[in-house]
C-alpha cells in the first residue's frame, strides 16, 4: 500500500503546471481622487498621492496621514463569471498598472518606510522630543529617512460606517479627516492584523488612530509601485507604474480577499503614498496618476488604470484556490473526509458527487504538485 501511494504521488509530481488564462480590464468603472477638497467627484483627470505630514501646518494634524489617495474599482463580471464560490477562482497573479503624468520630480523609493521617519507633529524638526526613534514614549515620530522619497503603496479597500463595496462609487461624498476633525476614511486602506482576519485602518498609521488598543505602526503594503522608465527631473513623457500583488501575505488572506471580490464581481485597488508635500508646493513633487477621464478627455499619453488577472485553469484538487495543489489542499480534504452529503469543492468534493471520500483523495493525489506553487 505504501509503495502504491508513493508511486501515485511520484506520478502526480510529474503533472505539468496548468496554463493560466489572462484577463485584462483596461478601464475601471470607478476611479476617484479621494481628498477632502476634491469637489469634482469622479470627473477629475488625475489623482495625486501624498501625505498631510511634514507640511509645517499644525492644523493639518486633523487630516488623515494618507491624505490624497486613488481608489479604483473594476467590474470583473463581464469576463470572469461571479458567484462560483470564492475558492473556485484560482488566482495566479494580480497586477495593476497606472500612469503618471509628465514632468514628475519625485524620488523613486521601492521600500516601505517606518512610521517614525515622518514629521508627526509638523514642527519641521527631526526627533524634536529627543527620544530615540520608535522607542517607548516617542510621540512625535520624527527621524531622517535613510533613503530619499516615499513609496507608492497599494492596500486592501475596507468599508464602513457609511459605505460598503456595493454602495460606494466614484461620485460618493467624501468621508474622512479634514480641518473640521480627524475621522477615519470610508473607504479606508487596510492591511490584515496578525490574526489574518482583522482589518487594520492604515490611513492614520503614523499618528496611530482608528485601531482600538493600537498605536503607531508600519503596515506592510500588498504591493509597492515600480516606475517603468522614469527619470526624476527629466521626464518629458508619461510613464507607467506597476503594482504586483503579493498574494502570499497574511497567510493567504490577501489571496482570499481578491477571490471573494471576484466572486462578487467587483474588484478594488487603493493607492496611497506618504510622500512629503508642502502647502502650495510644486505638484510635480508627488505622484500624479491619470484617471480614466484623462483618456476620454484626450490628454496625450494618458492611460486609464489597468487591471490584469491571471487565473489557473482546470486544476483539480486546488481546494484553497491558490493556484496549485499542495499539502494545504490535502489538509482541507482530510479535514472533511467522510462528509456524506452537501460537500462542496472547497471541502474536498473534487468529483462533485456531494461527499468527500476515497475517489476525491485519489483525484487530489493524482494532481499533487500541479499548478504554480
């Protein structure tokens, strides 16, 4: 029996990886510059991403740290059939491409910066409280940054208390911090907590607001924007910025988040930057990304935000939908082994007969190692 099982698994390892199918969504249904003083809703041609920190204006403390952001949403249902159950979407990769307008001056930075490298209280001083950066009691969060610039970061899109993923659109009223008071954003950028379930608000990660019992922190972005062919200070043409999602983050919770969105038929991206800015400063000093309205308005070189998804096709045994058949799928099947009726694919019912039994186990082992693990 052991010899037979070993032979079966060896044969399974020789199964070629399933080819992925690429789906390209060239234009979002919604793209919005979310900023307190954007009174144009979703009709603006560009969205600049910057921080309210380091402005030298104390009253800006009421604004969210991630002040100017870009939220985009795509209707995926036209190409990818929704409602199949989240685990049915075997995502191999997700990439977003945005385009920055010409004349950019901002530095390229591909590494997230710690929260304590920002001018927390806008006094223009470095480590004004004299406490070592990030140490207990450090309340001003100030330090010099080891490398110039601030990265463009992509996070999950959370909702509440006003909107949800079905009610928000690019013309929805702004909800968030401004001069009248510091409120959480809605929608808000989030990263998962260590439990891989709780959504941590990231809009005020430097000041440390909106997450009960938690102070300042440095969230891990799901992707960092990589400029393509960009020369700071010498850029006469528009250039692309690519965001490749790290689907392995938070124990696979990031992958599950996008699987759930494909199941609903609407997928979001939330682009932020803690780029330093000054009131009435040079707008070319921070990322300025084209919205779809720039294309319809005929701006030369403009491109809409683009979404590219690659789904693995026909991988029997990929129960967790991560694009490959591995030990985690085996654990799922064994955890439901013996289910007599009502079982689904995500439980291990590979042959679709409503139960999880030896035929399902054999099917999984025959495809073990398939896909892109």
